[in-house]
C-alpha cells in the first residue's frame, strides 16, 4: 500500500527519485489467505481510514490490529516490543482444523 499516492501498487526502487507509476494491484483478488494488518493510530503516511478503505476490498478474511498511540515510524523503529511481537505471533498461528473448515465453507 502506497499511502502517499493512495494506491495499492507494485514496489518501485526508484520511487524517491520520482518514478511514481507502477502496476496497480487488484486487492479484491486476494481471496484465500487470511490476512492481519497492523495500523498505527497516529499514522500520517497511511492513515487508518485510508488503510481500511483498501483492506475492505480484500475478499479473504482480514483482521485489523490498531497500534494505539503510534505512527508510521513505529514499524521500522520499535515494532519489536512485547506487545507487537505477541500480536504478530497470534496472527501467524496455523488455524485449527475447526477454523480451517469454517474458512473453507
């Protein structure tokens, strides 16, 4: 997600040098893998509303985890704290057989 351009697009190594046009990604085609999203409550680069607009287009199950009091830089500077790592590990857990059956129905 490119919050500055409000687009879900392919990564570009030369974006800071002015190469802003890349292929768009149709997130509605994400329909099988459950996904968790961490959003900084004070993120000014990709604000919560903007992120939620794009996440809502994903057709797979999604979960949004709000990181209270934090902005965009939290994820590159401090997202190794106990709170974050606990929630990250929860998101990475393999579903139980019951959860997988419910998901496939």
